C-alpha cells in the first residue's frame, strides 16, 4: 500500500499515470453527464411547482457540490503539503483552485438564472446559499491572488495552504452566520428538501457522479501542467522532452 | 419544438446548460494552452542548452 | 546551558513586553492610531450624504453602517501590524527569540486591539448618537464592537503575516481578510439591529463571544506559521 503510494507521489510516475488515467475519468464522466442531461431535460416529468425551470438544478447542484469539494481538496492537500512536505500535494492545491472558482461561478450564475423566473429577480440577497456561495467565490479569489502575488513557488505553496486552512474553518462559520442572518430577514430557500421524485433524484445523482469524474479529469490535467512546470529543471523532464519519441 | 420551449422556461434552462458547457470547455481549453506553453518553454530552454554544449 | 536557560524570561513577560513595546511605539506615532478613527468617522459621514438624511433611514441603517465602517477602518490599520518590524529587521529577532512565537504574536495583536479596536469602541457612541441610536442600543453596539474587534484583530493578524513584505500588500490584505471577516460583521451588525427593534439579540452576542474565544486560541498559531513562511 505504502510503496504504491510513494510511487504515485513521485512526480515522473504521477506525470505518466495521470496522462493515462485522465481520459478514463473523462469518458465515463461525459457519458454519465450526457445521459443525465438527456434524462433531466427531456425524460423526467416537470416539477408541479416550478414547471420546467427546475431542470436547471441538473447543472446547478453538481456545480455547487463541486465548488465545495474543490475547496476541500485544496485545503486538505495544502495541509498534507505543509505537514508531510509532499511536493505533489501543493501542485494539487494549486490546480484545484481555478477549477473550484469556475464551478463556484457556475453555481452562482445558474442559481441567478433560476432566480429570474422563480423570484422575479436575477439576484436575491436574502438567500443564504447564494450568499455562502458568493463568499466562497471571494475566498477562491483571495487564494489565487495570494498565490500569484508571491514569486517564490515554495513560499506561495505554504502561505496559500495556511490561508486555505483558515478559510475552511471559516466556510463553516460563514454557513451558519448566513443562515442565521437570513432567518432574521425571512430569506427564501432555493431548493426545498424532500420534494423530488425518485426518477428526478436518480438523474441528479447520475449528473453529480458524472461531474465529479469530469472534475477529476480536469484536475489531473492541470496537476500535470503544474508538475511539469515545477520539475522543469529535473533530469526526468529533460530526458522525457529530449527523448526521440518525445513526451506530451 | 415543445420539448425545447420548456413551457416558457426554455431560455433559462438552455442558457444554464449552455453556460455550463462554455465554462467547462473554456477551462479545459485554457488548461491545454497552458500545458503546451509550459512544455514548449522547457523544450526551447533544453534545446538551447544542448546546442551550447 | 542551565544558567542560560534560567535567564530566559517567562512566557507572560515576553507577551507583555511585546505589548508594551508596541503601545509605546503607537504613543510616539499617534497618527497611526488616529487615522483609522478619522477614517471610521468619515465613512459614517458618507452614508447620510449618499442615501439622504431622513431620520427613519438613518435609524434603520445605523447599525450596519457603523459596523461596515468599523470593519474597514480595522483593515486600514492592519497593514502596518508587521510592516515596520519587517522593515527594520526586528521581526527576524522575534522569529529567533526563545519565546514561543504564537505568544509574541498574541502580544502584538493585543497591542493592535488596544490601539485600534478599543479606541473604535470609545468613539462609536458619538457617531451612533448622530444616527439617532437610543442609549440601550448604543450599549449593545459597544459590546458587539468590543467582542468583534478582538476577532478582527486576530483574524487580520493572519492576513497581515501572510502579506508582509509583498508588493501591493494592502489591496491583497483586504481581498484575503474581507471574506473571512464577513461572519463577524453579520453577527455584530444584526445583533445591534435586533436590539434596535427590541428583539432578542443575545444569540449574536454569544456567537461573537464564541468567535472571539475560538480565534484567540487558534489565530496566533496560524499567524506564527504565516510569519515563519513569509520570512524564510
């Protein structure tokens, strides 16, 4: 188990494995998304309250879920990098941030588009989940800004890991304080629980699974770039690039 | 056509799915370009080093 | 070795020496303490000018405005928390000192709170009166500010430690700290609003107190780690 782990954590081995693994995550992911989207758009009957507008949840919920998961991955791998000084972990953290920010933006945008026909407004300040998601987007921006402001990669890795860890404690507090704040102002809730049929739920779960696999493939691709850049002065990169068959 | 109109909500539903596609594709495209640029930069530097030797 | 070890002063001596030194420095440069206060007063002046001076509106928005102004003025003073120490090299002395770094950091943060948070609490009633806040609500507001500024100073010290020595550090510091500080402002401002409308406001106060205690026990470690990282 541990030798396997150490082998995977070695940059050249990871670089090769990720290239093989990435399409094997992307293809089933895309297939699941295609099937889930078809189900969600055409097959599943419409919601009796929201009509066909509820079909937006098939992209909104997976995005919102991934926005949190990416932050978790970012903070956890940052912590692993800090504690066990694992270089690969920092590359994972650096790669998760832009994808996480993209999905957070997507969750906000689709939530806002859903809000237009449902609430009659593009943006509802009183909704606690929209607020938490917006603050999460700001956390991502802060993280990426700190990373790009520090020139030294090793220093940027450690500093941003500390920030991500402080942020993850805060995400919980943000969630509860925003819930409390919204309960004071009679905020509206986007998606009520327990109003979904089994058929709707299955399609949504398929979508979430597909998005997760796709996210994995996107993450692996970005980590490869990050590893290549960080290892640019090492021998294995030199041998790979100058070899007659070439690398990728 | 009724399936696409979604009871008047078609524009909202389709723009959400479209936006998701656009953002995922854009992110992947940016990642690919970045990878190629990093790879080429290293290649150029290594080739220059080799020529000097 | 043993005589040397005995000569190292205790933890609290280090903490209070740090606080005393920073307070003395602030005393010699009163502008550093006064400028954020002027800024606080000016932000509070901006709102009536922007949204109009009607009495109901001021009463309604008073708690929020005061809290936003307090948050921004605390941010303003945070930038200089480690900057002068970084520039004159005394930060390196702190890092190699035999005292535990989190304790020294706590001392510095305590001094920051005494020179930014406490003056803010003292000045805030003056501005609250102009927003027609009744005395009982002013009391609640001062309590929330007192508890909230503790957390703001501690949280801010993490951001200040992460950005010390960076170019364009000020804007970056705000970008890092504002989303983290939002819960404090939500709790504080809404507790005051609740008090103003004669509602139960204790939830906010308890939560602010809990936040202050949690940040008191965790933030110094994060700040110390961040300082070590930025000064490698």
